């Protein structure tokens, strides 16, 4: 690989990696906090202030029935505080500010994830489906009740038999032209709607997704507004039944349940008909001719669920790291360097290794989410709402939501373990938050399924770029990536080894270079996509079963390529954010943090880089060494970096983040110091051996 910094003098390398560089480093916490708040800073402040209200906080130890009642009452609290109307039309009391809506919604995770998701079901799924899939007639009829919580509702898409495969759902909506009604029917148990929020208890109506059939033709999945329960008795209406999903692994403040329909009739006008309509005589029409494109357009309007989960997972990660790093700055354990004082946990390199790379990942997640939110707002505000913009938004959300939700679970678990037994106590929230966020990896699109969608988009883009290129040329591209990353021959790794041999500082300096990190991360994505594209070349011309078998044989590689693509997007977002930091000292610290994120990714995939000749063995060894140097540089700034997240004690609500541990440590230190000063401290056995009288 081209050595971007290989000719720098050793002295320069030493200066860059030495302690002198730390003198000018500090963090302007207030300015960094403002940048992290992003475009919708005022909305986030309002939402955080609301999330700090005790009325919205999760009370641990409630039964799931008690928790459900509390969360439903909290929805009314949100309505009363005008926290749910931001995305809705002005004529119905909203603000038509889609980015602000998501920014405020995701902050509710600090109060109670059940509240966040319950609110998301009501206003982000049920209400948004009516808003985006319906027309003005539907808006006037139902949005006021949805916004005021007069119509609690469900988003009934997922079926027992078809989770992520929405196109294959079995619930049908067959049009009867004589009555001008649709007949909603679930023909067998696998077609029951399941895991539906608000279905077990609170929902009075639902947006039900079903196969629209008229004049004997199935026009694919469409959405219908279907009343569920009697408003007074809360009993199911005739033909409708359901079951309670019961206690779950988390989010037990939400009444998830199952719904089924036995030839339930709804008026023709209950079809949410923005993208497909049926005339009184049963004639179907749509502004989108292609059934496939129509289906993805309808589902694309509901992408905000993935966007909000990406942000909520990031917020939960910030909460966890704030608690864990505060505790690690106060907690002392073991006499490593002194008999008089124990070591602070965060001074241990292993503890830094556990927390600081995850802190870097969370910053990357935060900056990437802000870009996703801006893209989302651009599309839904209409400022940039082309087919290409919508495809880009869907791909970006499908790439980032899996990474942030998986990362959040990892961060919560590591923070829990890093706080020892204290971390396991419910009062310190790690276990509770992790249980609640567990299902984030599954709903709004299973993470692996979403990454497969991303991979297909990458393959399509690759095919467009290289359409007409021979198989031999594709193979050469896959093996060499000559044009983009300068691997012109198989001798690249050897040459790199020769240049690096005995020059660890020079190798580290090259890895720390921004362009080097970008090339390494981008090359991995490009090469993985190219290799799969080569393997799948010509599959579209095979019989269906053979084509599916070939695709399945490379499915894991595809998903890993998409995951690498998401990591690259996060690194790019972090890098681009550095330009917005005006204070040079803060930018220096954030650059170290960005380097830690990039090099941690390279270290995680080091086997790939070595096997594919992208790094020499010599340089591969320096990755971990340089990470350790970065950890030492970042250690003094850890508290400032979590302080910039901006969460107060009313959000953290963890006893180990209150300073109580520091008070305990001070009390213990004062006692031991007084004992030593008195001369009455008992001697340790190891100091008394061989000190007795000699014969």
C-alpha cells in the first residue's frame, strides 16, 4: 500500500506520538455539547428537560400490568406538554418539523424505554401511517383523535408466520363492490398479527396491512384503518379477536399482543389510498405503476422508526458510558503502585480498553445519526424528496440502525461488567436498559435483514459502475482494487514490511493518518462487494432455485460487506464532524478519539487485512500498540467527553454516578491515614517475618 506518511523523519514521528503533544489538548465541554446536540438543539433540550420529570421515570419492580398503566398515563402527560405534535400538519395543530420530532422522541429513552416505544407506536407508527399513507380526508377524520390520544392505536403489520417478509403476509382485504366494503380476514393462525404494541389492552383502532384483492387480482400489500374495540367497554368488535403476548424480556410497559380478523368489513374509504385506490366499482388505480416500486415506496414512508431507534440506541449508550466512566474515575481497587493508596479503575489500561473505544464508537454513532436525521428531514420536509433521495435515506437507515442497536447492547453489557457487582444492581440501570433495548435489534427490521437490503443496494451500485465489464476485469478489480487503493501488485505488503521494518513509530504515524484509515476502511468494503459480485455474476440467468442457492452460499459475505459499509459511514461522519470544531485543543482530542474509533475497527478486522495483503505483519503489530498510546492520551479527557453528552443526574438516575463512591473512598482513605499516623496500625504479616530475635 502507498505509504502516506512513510518518509516523515523519525523525530517528527516521535514528537507526534510523544507526551509534548498532550500539553495543548483539552476539551471545551460546552462547545462540544452544543455540537453534539446538532441541528435540533433546542428540541433536544426541551425533550431532555421533559425526560427529567419524575412523572415520566421508570419505576423498577412494578408488575407488567402496573407498568402498562403507568406508561399509558405518561402518554397523556406527553400530550399535555405538547411533546407529540411536531411532525403533524399545521392545520391539525402540528409543526411539520420531522427532524425535530425524531430528535425529541429519541430522548425519551432516558426516562423509560417503554414510554419511548409506546409513544412511537401511537404517533410514530400508527399516526404516521395515517399521515403518510392516507390523504386529506383521512387526516381530517382521524389525526386529531390520534394526536390527542382519543384514538389509541396499533400498527398491525407483522404476522406470526411472516416477520420481516412483509410482502408475503397472508392477511387479505378483499373488495366487495356491492357493499363498497373491504373484507379483512386472517385465513390461518400464522396470519395473525403479532408483537403489536397497544394490541393487548389499549388500542381502539389499528392500521392493518393486508393483501388488497379486487376483481380477482392481488395488488399487493396496502394499509387499512380498522376499528378494534368498543370505546366504552374496550371489548373487541364483532369478528375481531386477540391475545396478550404477556411478559417479555423487556419493555413490559407496552401491551404487545396478537390480533386476528374473521371477515371483518370496513368501508372502502378506510383504505389509506395515497399510493393505491379502489373505485366504487372495484377498479384499482395507483400513481405508481410498478407493484414492487409501489410496495417499497409505501414502506419507505415509515422509515422514521429505524431512524428513531438509531438515535435512541445512541442516547442509551451515552447514558451508560457516562455512568460507567464516572464510576471508573472514582472507584479504586488494588495496591499496584503504592502501599498507601489503591489504583483508580480508569488508570488501568485494560479498563481503558473496555470503555474508551466504546466511547469513541458512541461519538461516531452520534455524528452518523445526525447526518441520518438531516437526510430524513430533507426527504420528509420535501426539500430533497426525489426517488434517489428516498433510496439513499432507506439505505442509510438500514445500514446505521443495525450497528447502533448492536453496539448499544455491547456497550450496556460492557459498562455493566466494568462496574462490577454495582453494575448488576437494578438501581444503576444497566441491566434494566439492556433488557429493554434487547429487542431494538429485532423490530423496525431485523438487523441482519436490514443489512442484506444494504448489501443488495451495494451490489446494484457496483453492477451499474461496472456494467459491460468482463468477468476477468471484475476478478482483477476484486483481487487488486488497483484504481482506488493503490494495490498495484502482490508485492505491496512486502514493500510495506521493508519500509516499516524496525520503524514502529513510522508505521504508527502512517496508521494514524486520516487518509490511510479511510483507504483501509473503504478498501475493505469495495473488495468484499467486488468479490461477492464476481461470485454472483450471471446468477440472474440461472433457474430460480439455482440462483437462490448461489445467493444463499454468499449471504454471510454480503451481510459482512454491508456491516463494513456502515462502519465506514460512521467513520466518515466522525471525520466530517471534526471540521465543525473551532477550538483547536478540542479538535485535537476529538481527532484522537476518531483515530481510536478507526484503528479499533482495523484491529477488529485485522485478520482480513493481513490475509488480503492490506497490512504487513509489522504494521499489523503496531495497530494495538498505537491504540494503547491513544488510550493514554485520552484518559485525562474521559470525564469531559462524557460530560459533553449533556445528561444530568435526573437522566442518569444511577447511585454510582452521584459521587457517593468518591465519598466512600475518601472516608476509607482518611481512616487509613489516621491509623497510620497514630502508629497503632497493625503490621502486615509479610513485614514481620524474619524480624524476631535471633539466637
